[in-house]
C-alpha cells in the first residue's frame, strides 16, 4: 500500500503528507469493490495491475475500449457475460481514465460490479415490455398515444382497422378529426384535467367517432395520462372500443320495446271500438302519424266476402310535398300525443286525403294464384302477400313486384305490402310508402308493422263480427216487429171476422124493423101529430138513423171484396170527403187549413173506399173539437211517398187510448159506435197503405197516411 501511495505521489504529483489519507481511502475502496488500477503500456498491448503487481493481458476488444477511454477521456461501461453452472452471470466493468496534465503515463481505474440481478430484471422488463407492445399493437381496441397538444404520436393496428387510416395518415394530426362532434375530445380532456380529486383516468365514456368513409362509430372511450420520461411532460393514452354493433343492438332493442309499447297503446284504442269506419281511420292515422310509425301514406285493402278480390277501402296521406308541409307544420304546432291523435281524429273534410282515396277507390285486385309458366301477375306482390302471409317490400331490385301497373297507380318506386292475418287467415292488406320524403323502408319497420297488422286484423274481425251480429239483431228485431204486426193483424182480422159474421146475421134481423120505425117516424113528422110528441118523434128518428149507420158500418166490415184500384189524383177523394162532412163544420165552428203541394203524383187506389176512410177520419177529428178548432189537411211528397196528414186541435188522446182506438166498438164518445176507425184500418190495410197516429192529450191528434 505504501509503495502504491509513493507511486501515485511521484507520478501524479500528490503531496504525500497532504494526500496520503485520500489516496489510501481510494485504494481501499477500489479493492473492496474488486476494482483494479491498470497502467497500460504506450501501445496498449498489456496492462500493469498496480494493486496485484502483475501484468493484465488484454484482447482486441479491451484494447479498443481502453484506447477510446483514454483518448476521449470518458468513462466507459461494458457488461461481460460469464457462463457458469448452466446460468449466465453478468459483470459490469467501468473504465475510468486518469490522464495527468504533466505528461506522465495515464492509468485506468477499472471497477467490476456483479450486475446479474439487474441484467436479469432488465431482460424480464424488456420481455414484458415487448409483450405489452405486442398486445397493444394487436389489440382489437384502438390504442392511441397523444402528446400534450393532443396530436397523435402513435396508434396500433386496432386503430387502423377501426378508422381505416394508416398510421402515417394521422401521425402529428389532432385527434379531434376522428370525432363526430367538433372539439368533443378536447372537452373530455378538459374534464379529465379539471377533476379536482386529482383523477387522471376517465373510463367507459360513450362517444361518437367517424371513420375514413364518414360513417358514424359509437365508441367506448378510456383516457388516462402518463409521464414516461419522468420530466413532467404528459402524454395521453386514448383507448377506443368499437361499440357500434352493441349500440345498434341496444337501439334495436329500444326500438322494439318502443314499438311494442306503441302497438299496445294503439291496439287498446282500436280494440275499444267496434265501428269499422272508426277502426280503419285509427289504423291509418297510427301508421302515418309522427308519433306512430311515421310513414307518409297508408292504404287499406280488405278481402271480399267471396275471398276472390282484394278491395281498396280507405287511404290517408298528403298529395304532394307542399300539402305535407302544411299538414306536418300544423301537427308540430299542436304537438299532440299519439293518444290525442287517435282519440280525436276524424276523417278530414278539406280534401287532403281525397287524392290517395281516389287512387284506390275502385281498385280491386283479383286473388288468382299464378305459376312459373304463366305471365307475371301485375299485382304479384299483393297476391303473394295474401297467399304466403308475409310482408313484401316492393323496390327496384324486385321487378317481379314493381310492375308498371303498381308504379302507375301508386306513383312510387318503393312500397311495402303487409298482410292482415288472424287465426282465420288473411283478411286484408296494409300498404305503406314514403312518397313525399323518399325515406327508405327498413326491414325492422316491416317486422313492427307485421306485429301491428296482427292486432288490427283482430280488431277488423271483431268489427265485422259486431256488424254481422248487429245486422242479425236488426233482422231479428224487424222480424219480431213484423211478427208482432202480423199477430196484431191476425187478431184484428179475427175480431173483424167475428164482428162481420155476427153483424151480417144481426143486420138482416134488425134492418127491416129499423127501416120501418124510421119510415113511420118520418111520415108522422111530415103529417099530423100531437105537438107535445114532436120531441119524442125526433129522438126516435135520430136513433133510427144512428142504428142505420151502425148497421151500414157493420155490413161494410163483413164485406171482403178487394179494392178496385185506379191510378188517379188523391185530391178529388179529399175534396169529396170534406164536402160530405161540410155540414158538421157548421154545427161545430171549425176552420179548414190546407197545406197542399203544387205537383202531386198520381196513386192507385179505390175511390169509394178511400173517400169513406177519409170521411171517418175527418168525422173523428171534427167531433174531437166540440168547441171549434182547426182541421188541418196537409198533402205533400215525403221520402218517395205521398203523405197525407189530417190534424185537429181537439182533445187528443193518451197512450192507452191510442192503443185501443182500433179495437171494435171502442169509443170515447157518448153516441159513438166504435167502428169508424175499424173501417179506416180495414180499407187502408186492403190497399197496403201505411198509417200512424200521433196524439197528445190536450194538444190534438194527427192521422198520417203514406200513399205508395
């Protein structure tokens, strides 16, 4: 040690007294770490190990390294591999040049350090880095590294596949170009950097990007910061996972749920009605409303009863873009809900739907199956939809369906036919298009319409069944009324037959004595009699005349002769009846009021029978006004009949009296026979003329006859 200190002092000019301690400590430190102090010869062919006092051989690589170290006066490190027991060991040699300024020979301090653990760790780290780099490069997610200015420094294959750009196309460019909305990414970074909690990670943030072709991509974005160089400069790592298919699936599920909700809401409205017209209106509104299925136009066809034709029934939709703009603008101003529209819709009367209804008003499509050997059916889409029970989209790529006839009638190049099917088969078709906006019809829309069609088909069936039931009930009601009238007529006829048979016998027995009594009473009144008996004679004569009237009426009921009809005016019969009972108008202060139309049609009737019937009606009217009143005679055409109304301002009748007035011998008068209206009924029934009585107690009576 002492000798080495002297050498250092002599060669390198150290003061032994001042620097001994320092040199000694240096030498000990070098020895402790296995270092060597090497003095090379001028040609660097060998080295003198000053600590171990021996020459140290060097090879060509060491010689070049030592020369570089001395010439450049720089510390040089070298790692040597030493193979041992199957595992490699690593030693790091550090060469420190000592080149004095006084021109003495230089020396080199070589430090040897066992760096096996460090090298192995570095190799493991390198391997892991390579793995990570491989994973990053081949990840299906887009992994993009940005600098502080948000410019792209690198991106992986996932980014190439996702966006369609090569790395060179985008390196150095702002990442904002990848996003659908301008500055969307910058706003995300602002959120990241302004997080007060020191958060340096944003995960699973949904955003919209766009690829090289301009298509929208829905991505799940994760962003975090890092400082790889440790100098405080930040880099941003952006990971974008393509969620477009998932988003489309979610949107499809959402649309399906919305459509199911919409269909249920519409169906509840449609099934709440049994009126066919109202149901058809609601179906068309639901298909075309913005709150519904949003088609521009809709057409409804129903299968004929014999199932040989598909017949156009109703349509809805604007005729042109101008009309559509006005209609949709009005709806936007009102902003109604679908429920509001369905509950308040009525067919428009302003002609907006006239054009589309005119297109299918007389359209009848024959449902005839066709084979491959035959010509293509001009309405093949409709026939196939009905027979195959499937939705058919008519478009340019299906010339079999887009026939010249279909194009001419509907004036569009794309429309869809949806069959209206139920458990009993297809009963119609719904046709939709977007003739105004030109928007394509998508397959998922057809699926929704098919679900809706099943519901509306059931509603239509219910309405048809309800109409059938209503018609059956109406027919049953009419049949019941007819049977009731027939029964009443039979009862009346039976009563009349009994009265006629009885009166025919009594009339012959009573008539001769009554004629004699009446005749003798007249002769006595015309000759000599006691004045005090005049009153009694007049009573006898009056009663005899009354009995003759009863007998005449009774005899007329017993006659079953058919009326001798002749086509003639009704006015002569009316005038004759008024003339016959004119003397009664003097007895009662009655005024006749006429309401006669100018031009009256001739009718076929038996003059004598109708005159007698009118006399009986007018007599009843006059006798109901003992204090005087107005006898109304109105004769006017009414609903394809000639209607005569004989009215009075007399006492009138209640419901019970009206029901009994046609019963034989029923009368409300002190001296009435109860046979006058029986004769009227009999004569009118023989002619087949309809008649009704309208009467109110204290307000008068109307006898209404319809002459056909």
